[in-house]
C-alpha cells in the first residue's frame, strides 16, 4: 500500500538574482512500512527533498500525497497539525534545546502534546537506552558529544511513534560501529513499529543495507 506519493515536484531557490533548480520533476511512491535510504552528492538536494516530503517546505509545483490526500492542499494550521501527528524528523543539525537534559529533550514532543508525564518520561528513557545513552539521560546537549546529541535527536523523533521518520544523516557524526548500531535501530523501529522511514546517508555501505535505495542526482530521484 502506498503511503507517500510525490508527483512532479519542482523546487528552486532564488538567491542574488540567480535561480538554483534543486528538484526537477521528482515523482516517486513510498509504501507503508518501507525503509528507504537516499544518497547523493553534497548539494544534490537531499535535505530539500526531505523538507518537502515532511511538509516543512512547499514545492514550487507538484504534489505530495499522504494516504491519498494532497498535503499542500491543507491550510497552514492543518499542515502543521498533520506534520506534528505524522512526521518525526532528525535534522542534519540536531536542534536540541540547550537548557534541557537529554531525557527532557526526548520527552518534550510528548509533553507538548499533553501526554501523561510519567509515561512520556518512561518511553523517553527507554528510547535513550535503545540508542545507547542510558547513562547520559541527565546530560544537557552541551555536555554530549556530537554523535550522542544526534542519537538524542533520533530518540526525540521517535517518541510520538510517528507514521513517517525522515532522518537527515543521522549517523553523520558517528564512528562506523555506532553508526551501524543506529541503522540497526532504524531497521528495528521500522519492523517493530511499522514506521516508514527515509534515511539520508553519505555512507554507501549503510545505504546498501536498507531494503530500498534511492539516489538524488541532477534534480531527479532514481532507484539506486
Ligand atoms: N535557503 C536556500 N537558499 C538558496 N539556496 C539554497 C538554500 N538551501 C539550499 N540551497 C542550495 O540548494 C542546493 C541543495 O541543498 P540541500 O541542502 O538540499 O543539499 P544536500 O543534498 O542536502 O547536501 P548535503 O549532503 O551537503 O547536506 C545546494 O546547492 C544549496 O546551496
Ligand atoms: Mg543536506
């Protein structure tokens, strides 16, 4: 069953009077429960593509369908609500809140949704243990390594059990063994929770370990 349909999506940036065409007629279907890697050169448009797929950024033309519904036909408030309910993001920069501990950062989306506190913290702690940070729950982002912060961001992205996880180089700052551990976790949550996931990575070995592989080049997405 198709969960996400991207149809003829174009996206350009305009800067200093110049137009940069990043996505040029991208069309693609992603099935419910698929685990997909996305590779491509730096500047190819991988982050841009994830932002459009995650409704953070509207395309210049084309449509994105979720479960058959055209998401950019909704108004801004509806899109934001849909995004919060459906999407988990791991950004290239971790965007953790510096004043809060790892545990508080992971629990935050659930607390904002007014989930019951002890349940939210309990699941946040469980996720931090899954990413190998059971001993770091009381650290603030400034007291974590870059790779640890990225793992906290992954735990935070999962705390609401999103239908879709969009991860932008979640293993970019990690040594190979820890990176493989994160990819194993992605495979586990994909299988156990049925989360549909698109994972951008520069690591070809890890990309190849995903059941479906995509490549972005020349503004187009193709099977890799
Ligand atoms: N806000 C912006 N304004 C103008 N140009 C932009 C903007 N954001 C991105 N770009 C340009 O669009 C292109 C695609 O950027 P994007 O961040 O999607 O690449 P990427 O594939 O994620 O690269 P990387 O692997 O380095 O993260 C790049 O050439 C970039 O310079
Ligand atoms: Mg990027």
